[in-house]
C-alpha cells in the first residue's frame, strides 16, 4: 500500500471516529445528565451511520465515545507546540498553541458542560484532558533542550498546562462568566508556564 492510500485510510478512520464521537455527544446532550443511561450503542451507531460492530472497533465505552473530541484535541497539543516558531519564548509558544487548538472554534458550551460536569463522565473527561501531557512534555523537552528522562521540567509543565485547561473550562462554565474561553484559558496558562526552564533543568 502506497503512502497516499495509507493517508486516505487514516483520514477515513479519523472521520469515522469523529462521526461516532459527535453522535454520542449530541445524543448525550439531548438526553441530559439524568438520561445518560438511555444513550445506547445502537443509537449512537445509527446516528453516526455505522454499524454497532464498527462502533465497538473504535470505542470501548459510551463515556469514551462522548469524550472523543476532547481526547483527540489533547493528543494534538504536542504537535501544535512543535509548529510554533523555534525562537518564540516557551510561555508564548505554549499559550498560542493551546489557545489555537482549544478555541478555534470556541468550545460548544453545552457539550463541554455535559463532559466536565456529569459525574458519570468525570473519569473519562479527566483522562481525555490529561492525554495532552505525554506529547506536550516531549515537545517542551525538544524546544527547551531538556531531557524528559532525567529532568522534571517537561513533564511537570505539561501536567500544569493540562490542569490549567481543565480549570479554565470549569471557570468558563460557571454561571455569570461572560469572558471568552480564549481569554480565560490565556489567564489560566499564564499562571503555570514560564518563559524559560529553570537553570538547573537546562544545565544538566
């Protein structure tokens, strides 16, 4: 199989995953937190235009399907940072990469509320957001010249960024919050990302 055929296959697989995830989240929103148990695999598969068997090839649980979009976003954070200009200070690069990824377009408030504030989805939502940590730590290490196997800085910073994203989401969902998600996310990230790593991390 040539590269073009493999790329097409991967794009088709991702499109199917996204269709299932969007269908699962839409049905969850329609039923509401108290009707989450009514969202069944057959209904999700039908809404996505796939078979239940295809659904099972992509997701092992309903919660995983509902949180698929957030998980996919998190997996792309590292690549988003790597795409920033090499001479950009770390804090500016991380903030720009995360804001572009998570706010273009701005999150659907109803969907994010369902994912972050429904007890049945809490564990999967946490896993989805923390999926950013590994790829982001690797990208931070590459940008700062630190060794992720020896230095704490990349992993700790990546974990702090993942936490800041979650906190920003919860703050944005609070009643009376009229600021844009981008503004809240920028403020949260500004609390945790330094412009450069500590000298001890760089000199090892």
